[in-house]
C-alpha cells in the first residue's frame, strides 16, 4: 500500500534529479559557512539549569500545514513563533522547509534561526547530498534523515556528509527493522515516529517498544502524537531524551504558554 511518504519522496527525488548544481561548489560553500550550534548538546542539557530540573527536552516545530490535517497556521511569522518557543523553554526548533506539502520554505528556517539562540533542525525530506549542503547553507544545525525514504547506502552517505559538516543528524525510524539500519550506519540521535505509515494512526505504544531496543549513549526523540504534558511525562518515563512537537503548539495563539504547559512548567511572566 502506498503511503503519503511515498508520494512526497517521489516529488523530492524528481526535484533532486533536475538539480544541475555543482556538488563540489555546494560542499565548499557549506564548509565555509558559520559553525552550527550544538543540537545534541542542547537536548542533553534539557533547556538549561536556569529553567529548572527537566526530565525531557522539547524540539518545538514551526509548520504551516500538513498533508493530513491541512492548514495549521498558514500566516505564521517564523521569527515570532521561534522566539515564543524559546521563551517557553524549548531546547531546539524544527522548521519545515518543504513547500509543496507543508507550505514551508528555506526562508522560514533562516528567519527563525536568526531570531533565536537555540539550535535548529531542518525538517524536510532529504534524498540527496545537495539537500544536506543546502540545509547547512540556510543555517540549519541539524538535518533529518528518514530511514523509510532511503536505502542503506543513501542513508550512510547522507549521514556522513552531515557529520562532515559538523551537523547533528536526526535519523527517523518507525520500527525495529529501521532502527537496526539506523544503528548500523552509526546514528547517535534517533527519532521514533509513532505514526503508522500505512494507516496514519498514532500508535502510542510504538515509541516505548522501539526505544527499548535503543542502546545507551544514543539520544532518543519521540515524534508524532504528543499533545499534552501527560504524553510528555509518559515518554520521559519510557526513557526518551526529547520529544518533537508541532501541531499541538503551532495551533495555539500563545505558543510560549503552550510550550511551558507541555513541559509541565509555570507559564513564564513578561
């Protein structure tokens, strides 16, 4: 059965096949860009001692729409939302840069990153070396690789390119087989997506099951289906280091308060 990821992946692969830019030139420019912020380090610190003793970090996502839910916040200001997320206690940002399916853009990431001091993940459907170099050139500190979208050779190559650029790599898996592939190419930051690729339903037990097989020393991020402080607490109890949340935050009129509430904190004053 075809999934939404199949059609999105096909679009991005077609776009990559039309890209005639010189890879060596892109690589040279990417390596000459300013050093990335420490994405993994930000997750390990759980937002900083000044915000209190946390048990889990939050990657707060900036997204305008989704293929399954339609418009979420189409008129959002990436800089304003990014600052609100940071003020609420987010450890990192995730910014959708996919245009056709999520109405995002590289400019969304540039604007958000300039507005905050925390690291930023480029959330997109990475299928080529040029995608990784572009992520660094637009200011991303981390890049997403989705195991279901790549074969093992592609996964290993793109992971190596990102690490050569000193970027963090969030390797997304959906099950134990994909986790084995991620660990096999040396992933040190693994995202477990709780959404079933075929039914699109959220399986809240998926993250805990897969996380049980992640070895010590590998950072674990839970994705999809996180909408309350109770969800976050349950995932912390299951051993996750971080959660990635978009829809539950971006729909709210006060994103700073939404972040604080999700983390179980008092809403910051001012």
